[in-house]
């Protein structure tokens, strides 16, 4: 079966920069793909490209986005608009500002249904109440007339999710859905997303920089660095045996209770430098920050090497370090 | 993966989402004890926390303001007078009914006296309110509609559409507006309708500029992006997502626009460019102008009517500004 979403060699260009380069990934129906990377690695732009909602100055310069056997880049504005919300939906990082402040939440959920399913006002309101129940908002029939400022951040994000799943999309893109929420609420919201994914048989593209989220909720992980995919793996493999030096750095830079790496070793390590140093460099984008960089790294961008069908890594020097799961000797 | 209690949550089919804890809620509506305990943030908020919606709060602020209250009361009086004028004085106010130059309170039949041709001043003022209000309200409604539509389109779409419309606005703004008004009225036959249209033509650019500025700011907000990501079309985004958020300054401006339109109509009538067959406050001042040293009440009384009506509208504008200004509003 063909995957639901197939992104092939996607390159996004601004007039002076290419924040996403040659990115490929696939999402099958009902699967959660996590895209991980630090700020500026092109995660959010990728999401906007999937929705065809890139900022005016940005353009997809090459590549294909195939969703459900349709090339999204070939659709006109009207076809794309009909697709958005009905087949692909998106939830955003900031639940505080993603809801219209002067409209009740019931009205806002109903709006989606009026647009796509041509429901009347009354029917849309009924469905809005059902959807609020679906995202576990208590006393939904009272809450439906509330305005966004009357809700907490977690509840607003639930409302956003209700709007996104209102027409039962096949693909839900969640762009850092929990970054603005505190940790307990974060788990609830992600649980809710996961439950809805199974219930509605949606595929989810979960964009995050939180490795804990990846470990718990993803079926497949793509690690991005400076607009490129540097590693792709199943979450278990990624956490037990990170191959790319950047992934190793990320993992050793995050605190983990049951860590193989440095539970007792005190300080967290950091990745030196910043992602800005990737700009204008020839060769591997991670080279300026990589402690195991060699002269040959500057010659060309390392191609993705398939270790197994699910495991891709864009670094030729991984096997020698595989057997050393100790942070101190990881050169990071 | 998920720890959510999904057993209490039957499959979503045909839009029939089940409420997980309806029974418990029925017994304890204050604090619904959920079978699904994954939403403490939702439970911690009392349901009736904020019952006052935006609109109600704004109304409260507005009517707590004595100036605004006075303005509203006076405007209501003027409207009542305008509606009742044909009942109180069924005769043509331009007909000669008494001795000329009767001062106010001189003859009980003419409480505000008569003018140089023996016409009843009170009847003139009462009937004059009709034309002033008609011109003020209709010209504002027309100017507002056109200005909002032009400003919304320019501000929302930007690009060449914006350039084109801004040029159009600038053409109107570079011409002295009152001179343009005089020219417009002089070209066509002066009547209440043409004067109204001419005032609308010169007053829309202000609204258009204001609306454009609001739209440019609001279109960048996250909730507009969220609406686009849900497949909402441009028309709905403009009129149902952005416009309600842009309304407060537009409403405030519109009350001042009514006042300005009344002043313009008076000025035109004063110059003899108004409808000669209808009495208006401005034409009364115009005819009394030559007698200002002998019978000053002929200019002062309609002048006071204009002053108080315009003052009332400005007070309403100020009150609306206080009530609707986001800086004073806790929820935006």
C-alpha cells in the first residue's frame, strides 16, 4: 500500500536562503511520525509546506509532496483549500493566540463544519458540543458558548484539536502542540492526540524538540538538522543506539531518568556552537559543531545511508562508535 | 503508549461522540468527577467563572460613563424629535405662518419665534433634525460600508491589490475634501440624496485607511493562520474572523463620522448648496446670517441644535472608545 503522505526531495527556498533542503519522508495511514530538531532546523516550515501555507516570500523550489495519490504542489488554491481542514489539518504551537478572541469556541468549531460539511448553524453547534466532549472538555454544552479568554491554555489547545479533527482528517500536523503548556497538561494533550489518532485512524506528523515526547508517542522519528534529515529511525533504536553525532548530542544533552548515558555522570553535555554555523558551509552541515569531524566531511554533504530499511543516517562514520554507549567517550 | 482511559470512550461513528461522565455530572454539577481523570486543568476552572462576555462588558463600561450616557440620551431625544416632527408640526415648516421677527417667548403660538418671512423657528428646527440625521446616518452608512470593504480587501490581500487601492485612497486624500464636496454637489442637482452621496464619497477614504491598517495587523495573527489551515475561504476570513476584531476603532470612528457628516450638510446648506425645498439647520443659519445683529436667535438656535447633536455624537464616540479600546479591556 502506498503511504498516505510522501515527501520527496522537498526544498524550500527564501530569496537568500534554503531553510529546508532535499527532505524526504513518508507517513503511512494511522502512523505517528515525529520530526525532531532544534529551533531553526526547518521543522515548522516543512509543516507549512505540507499545508501549502508558506509565507509569501518562501517557495517550494523542488521536490514533491504526494498526499493520498495527489501531488499537493500541483493543486490550485481552491482545491488546496478544500483539502485543508477536511483531509489535512494542523494544530499550532500557541493555543493562546490561535483562537479568535471575539468569537465563542462553539462558533469557531462550527465554522469549520459549515465550511466543509455545509452544516446549518444549529447542527454545527450540536457537533461542536460533541467535539468538545470528544476532546474531554467537561460540561461541553455550557463551555460551547465560552470565549477563548475564559479557558486555560490546555483547554484552548483541546479546542484547537477539536477544530482540527472536526472533519476527521486523514493527516494531522501538530507543530509543537505542547510547547506553550506546562508538563502535566502536555502529557494529557499528547495522550488525547494519540487516542484520537487511533479512534479516527489519522496519521499524525508531530513536530517537536522534546525527545521525551518522541520516545513516548512516535512510531517513527526523523531528526532534522539545518534543513536536512540527518537520521531516521524507530524511536527505540534511536534512543538505544543513536548513530548520527547530532542525535547523540541531542540525547546526551537531555536529562533522562533511566539513561544509559549519564545518569550518574553529573552535568549534561551540550553541543558546542549554534545552528547558525551551518550557514554557508560546504559539506556536512554539522561539521563545525561535530567533534569527530574529519577533513573529508567538508567535501560534500554526506548522503543518507540506509543501515536497515527503517534506519537512515547521514554520516559515514557511525559504525566505529556504535559499541561505545558511554557519554564521556562520545566526543560530545 | 497512552495512559488515557479509553474504555470509557466508545468509537466515534456517525458523529455520535459519547460523554464519558454524564452520570457523575448529573449528581455533582459543581465539580464533575470524571471517570477520565486526565483533565485537571479543565476541572480546576469553575464553570461559571466569567459569565460576562465581551459585548456585555463593553456595554457595562459604556453605560457607566456619564458623558456617554448623556450623549446617548440627547441623541435619542433628537431621533425622537425627528420622528415626531410631522406629527407635531404637520404643516410645511417653510410656509409663512405668523408675523415676522417674533422673538422667542414673545408669542405662545411660536415658542422659539419666527424669522424674517414669518416662518416658525421651532418647526424649522424640528423638521431640520430629520434632514440632518438622515444625511448623517445614511452618508456614514454608505461611507462606512464602502470604506470597510476597500480597506479590508487592501489590508488582507496586500501586494498589487493593496498598491492599487491605496493609490485610489490617496487620490481622494490629496484633494481638499470640502472643496471636492462643493464641486460634487454643484455638478449634480442638490437634493438630500445627492448631498448624502457626495458626503459618503468624501468620507470613505478615512475609514478605508483605518480598516486597512487594522487588517494588516490582524491578518498576521495566529488565529488567521489557524483559520486558513482549516480551509476557511478568504471571504469568511475577512468578514467573520478579522472584521469582528477590527470593529472597535471602526465603530468609534463611525460615531464621529456621523457628526462630521451633519456638519458638512449644515455647511453646504449654509452656503446655499443644500436642497432648497427642505429646511435644514444649516439653511436656517444661512438665511439668518444677514440678520445676526438684529435677530441673533435665528442663527443661534439652529446653531445650538447642531452643537449639541454633534457633541452628543462625540461623547458617544469617546464612550465607545473607552468601552471598546483593547488597552482597557482585560481580555485582549
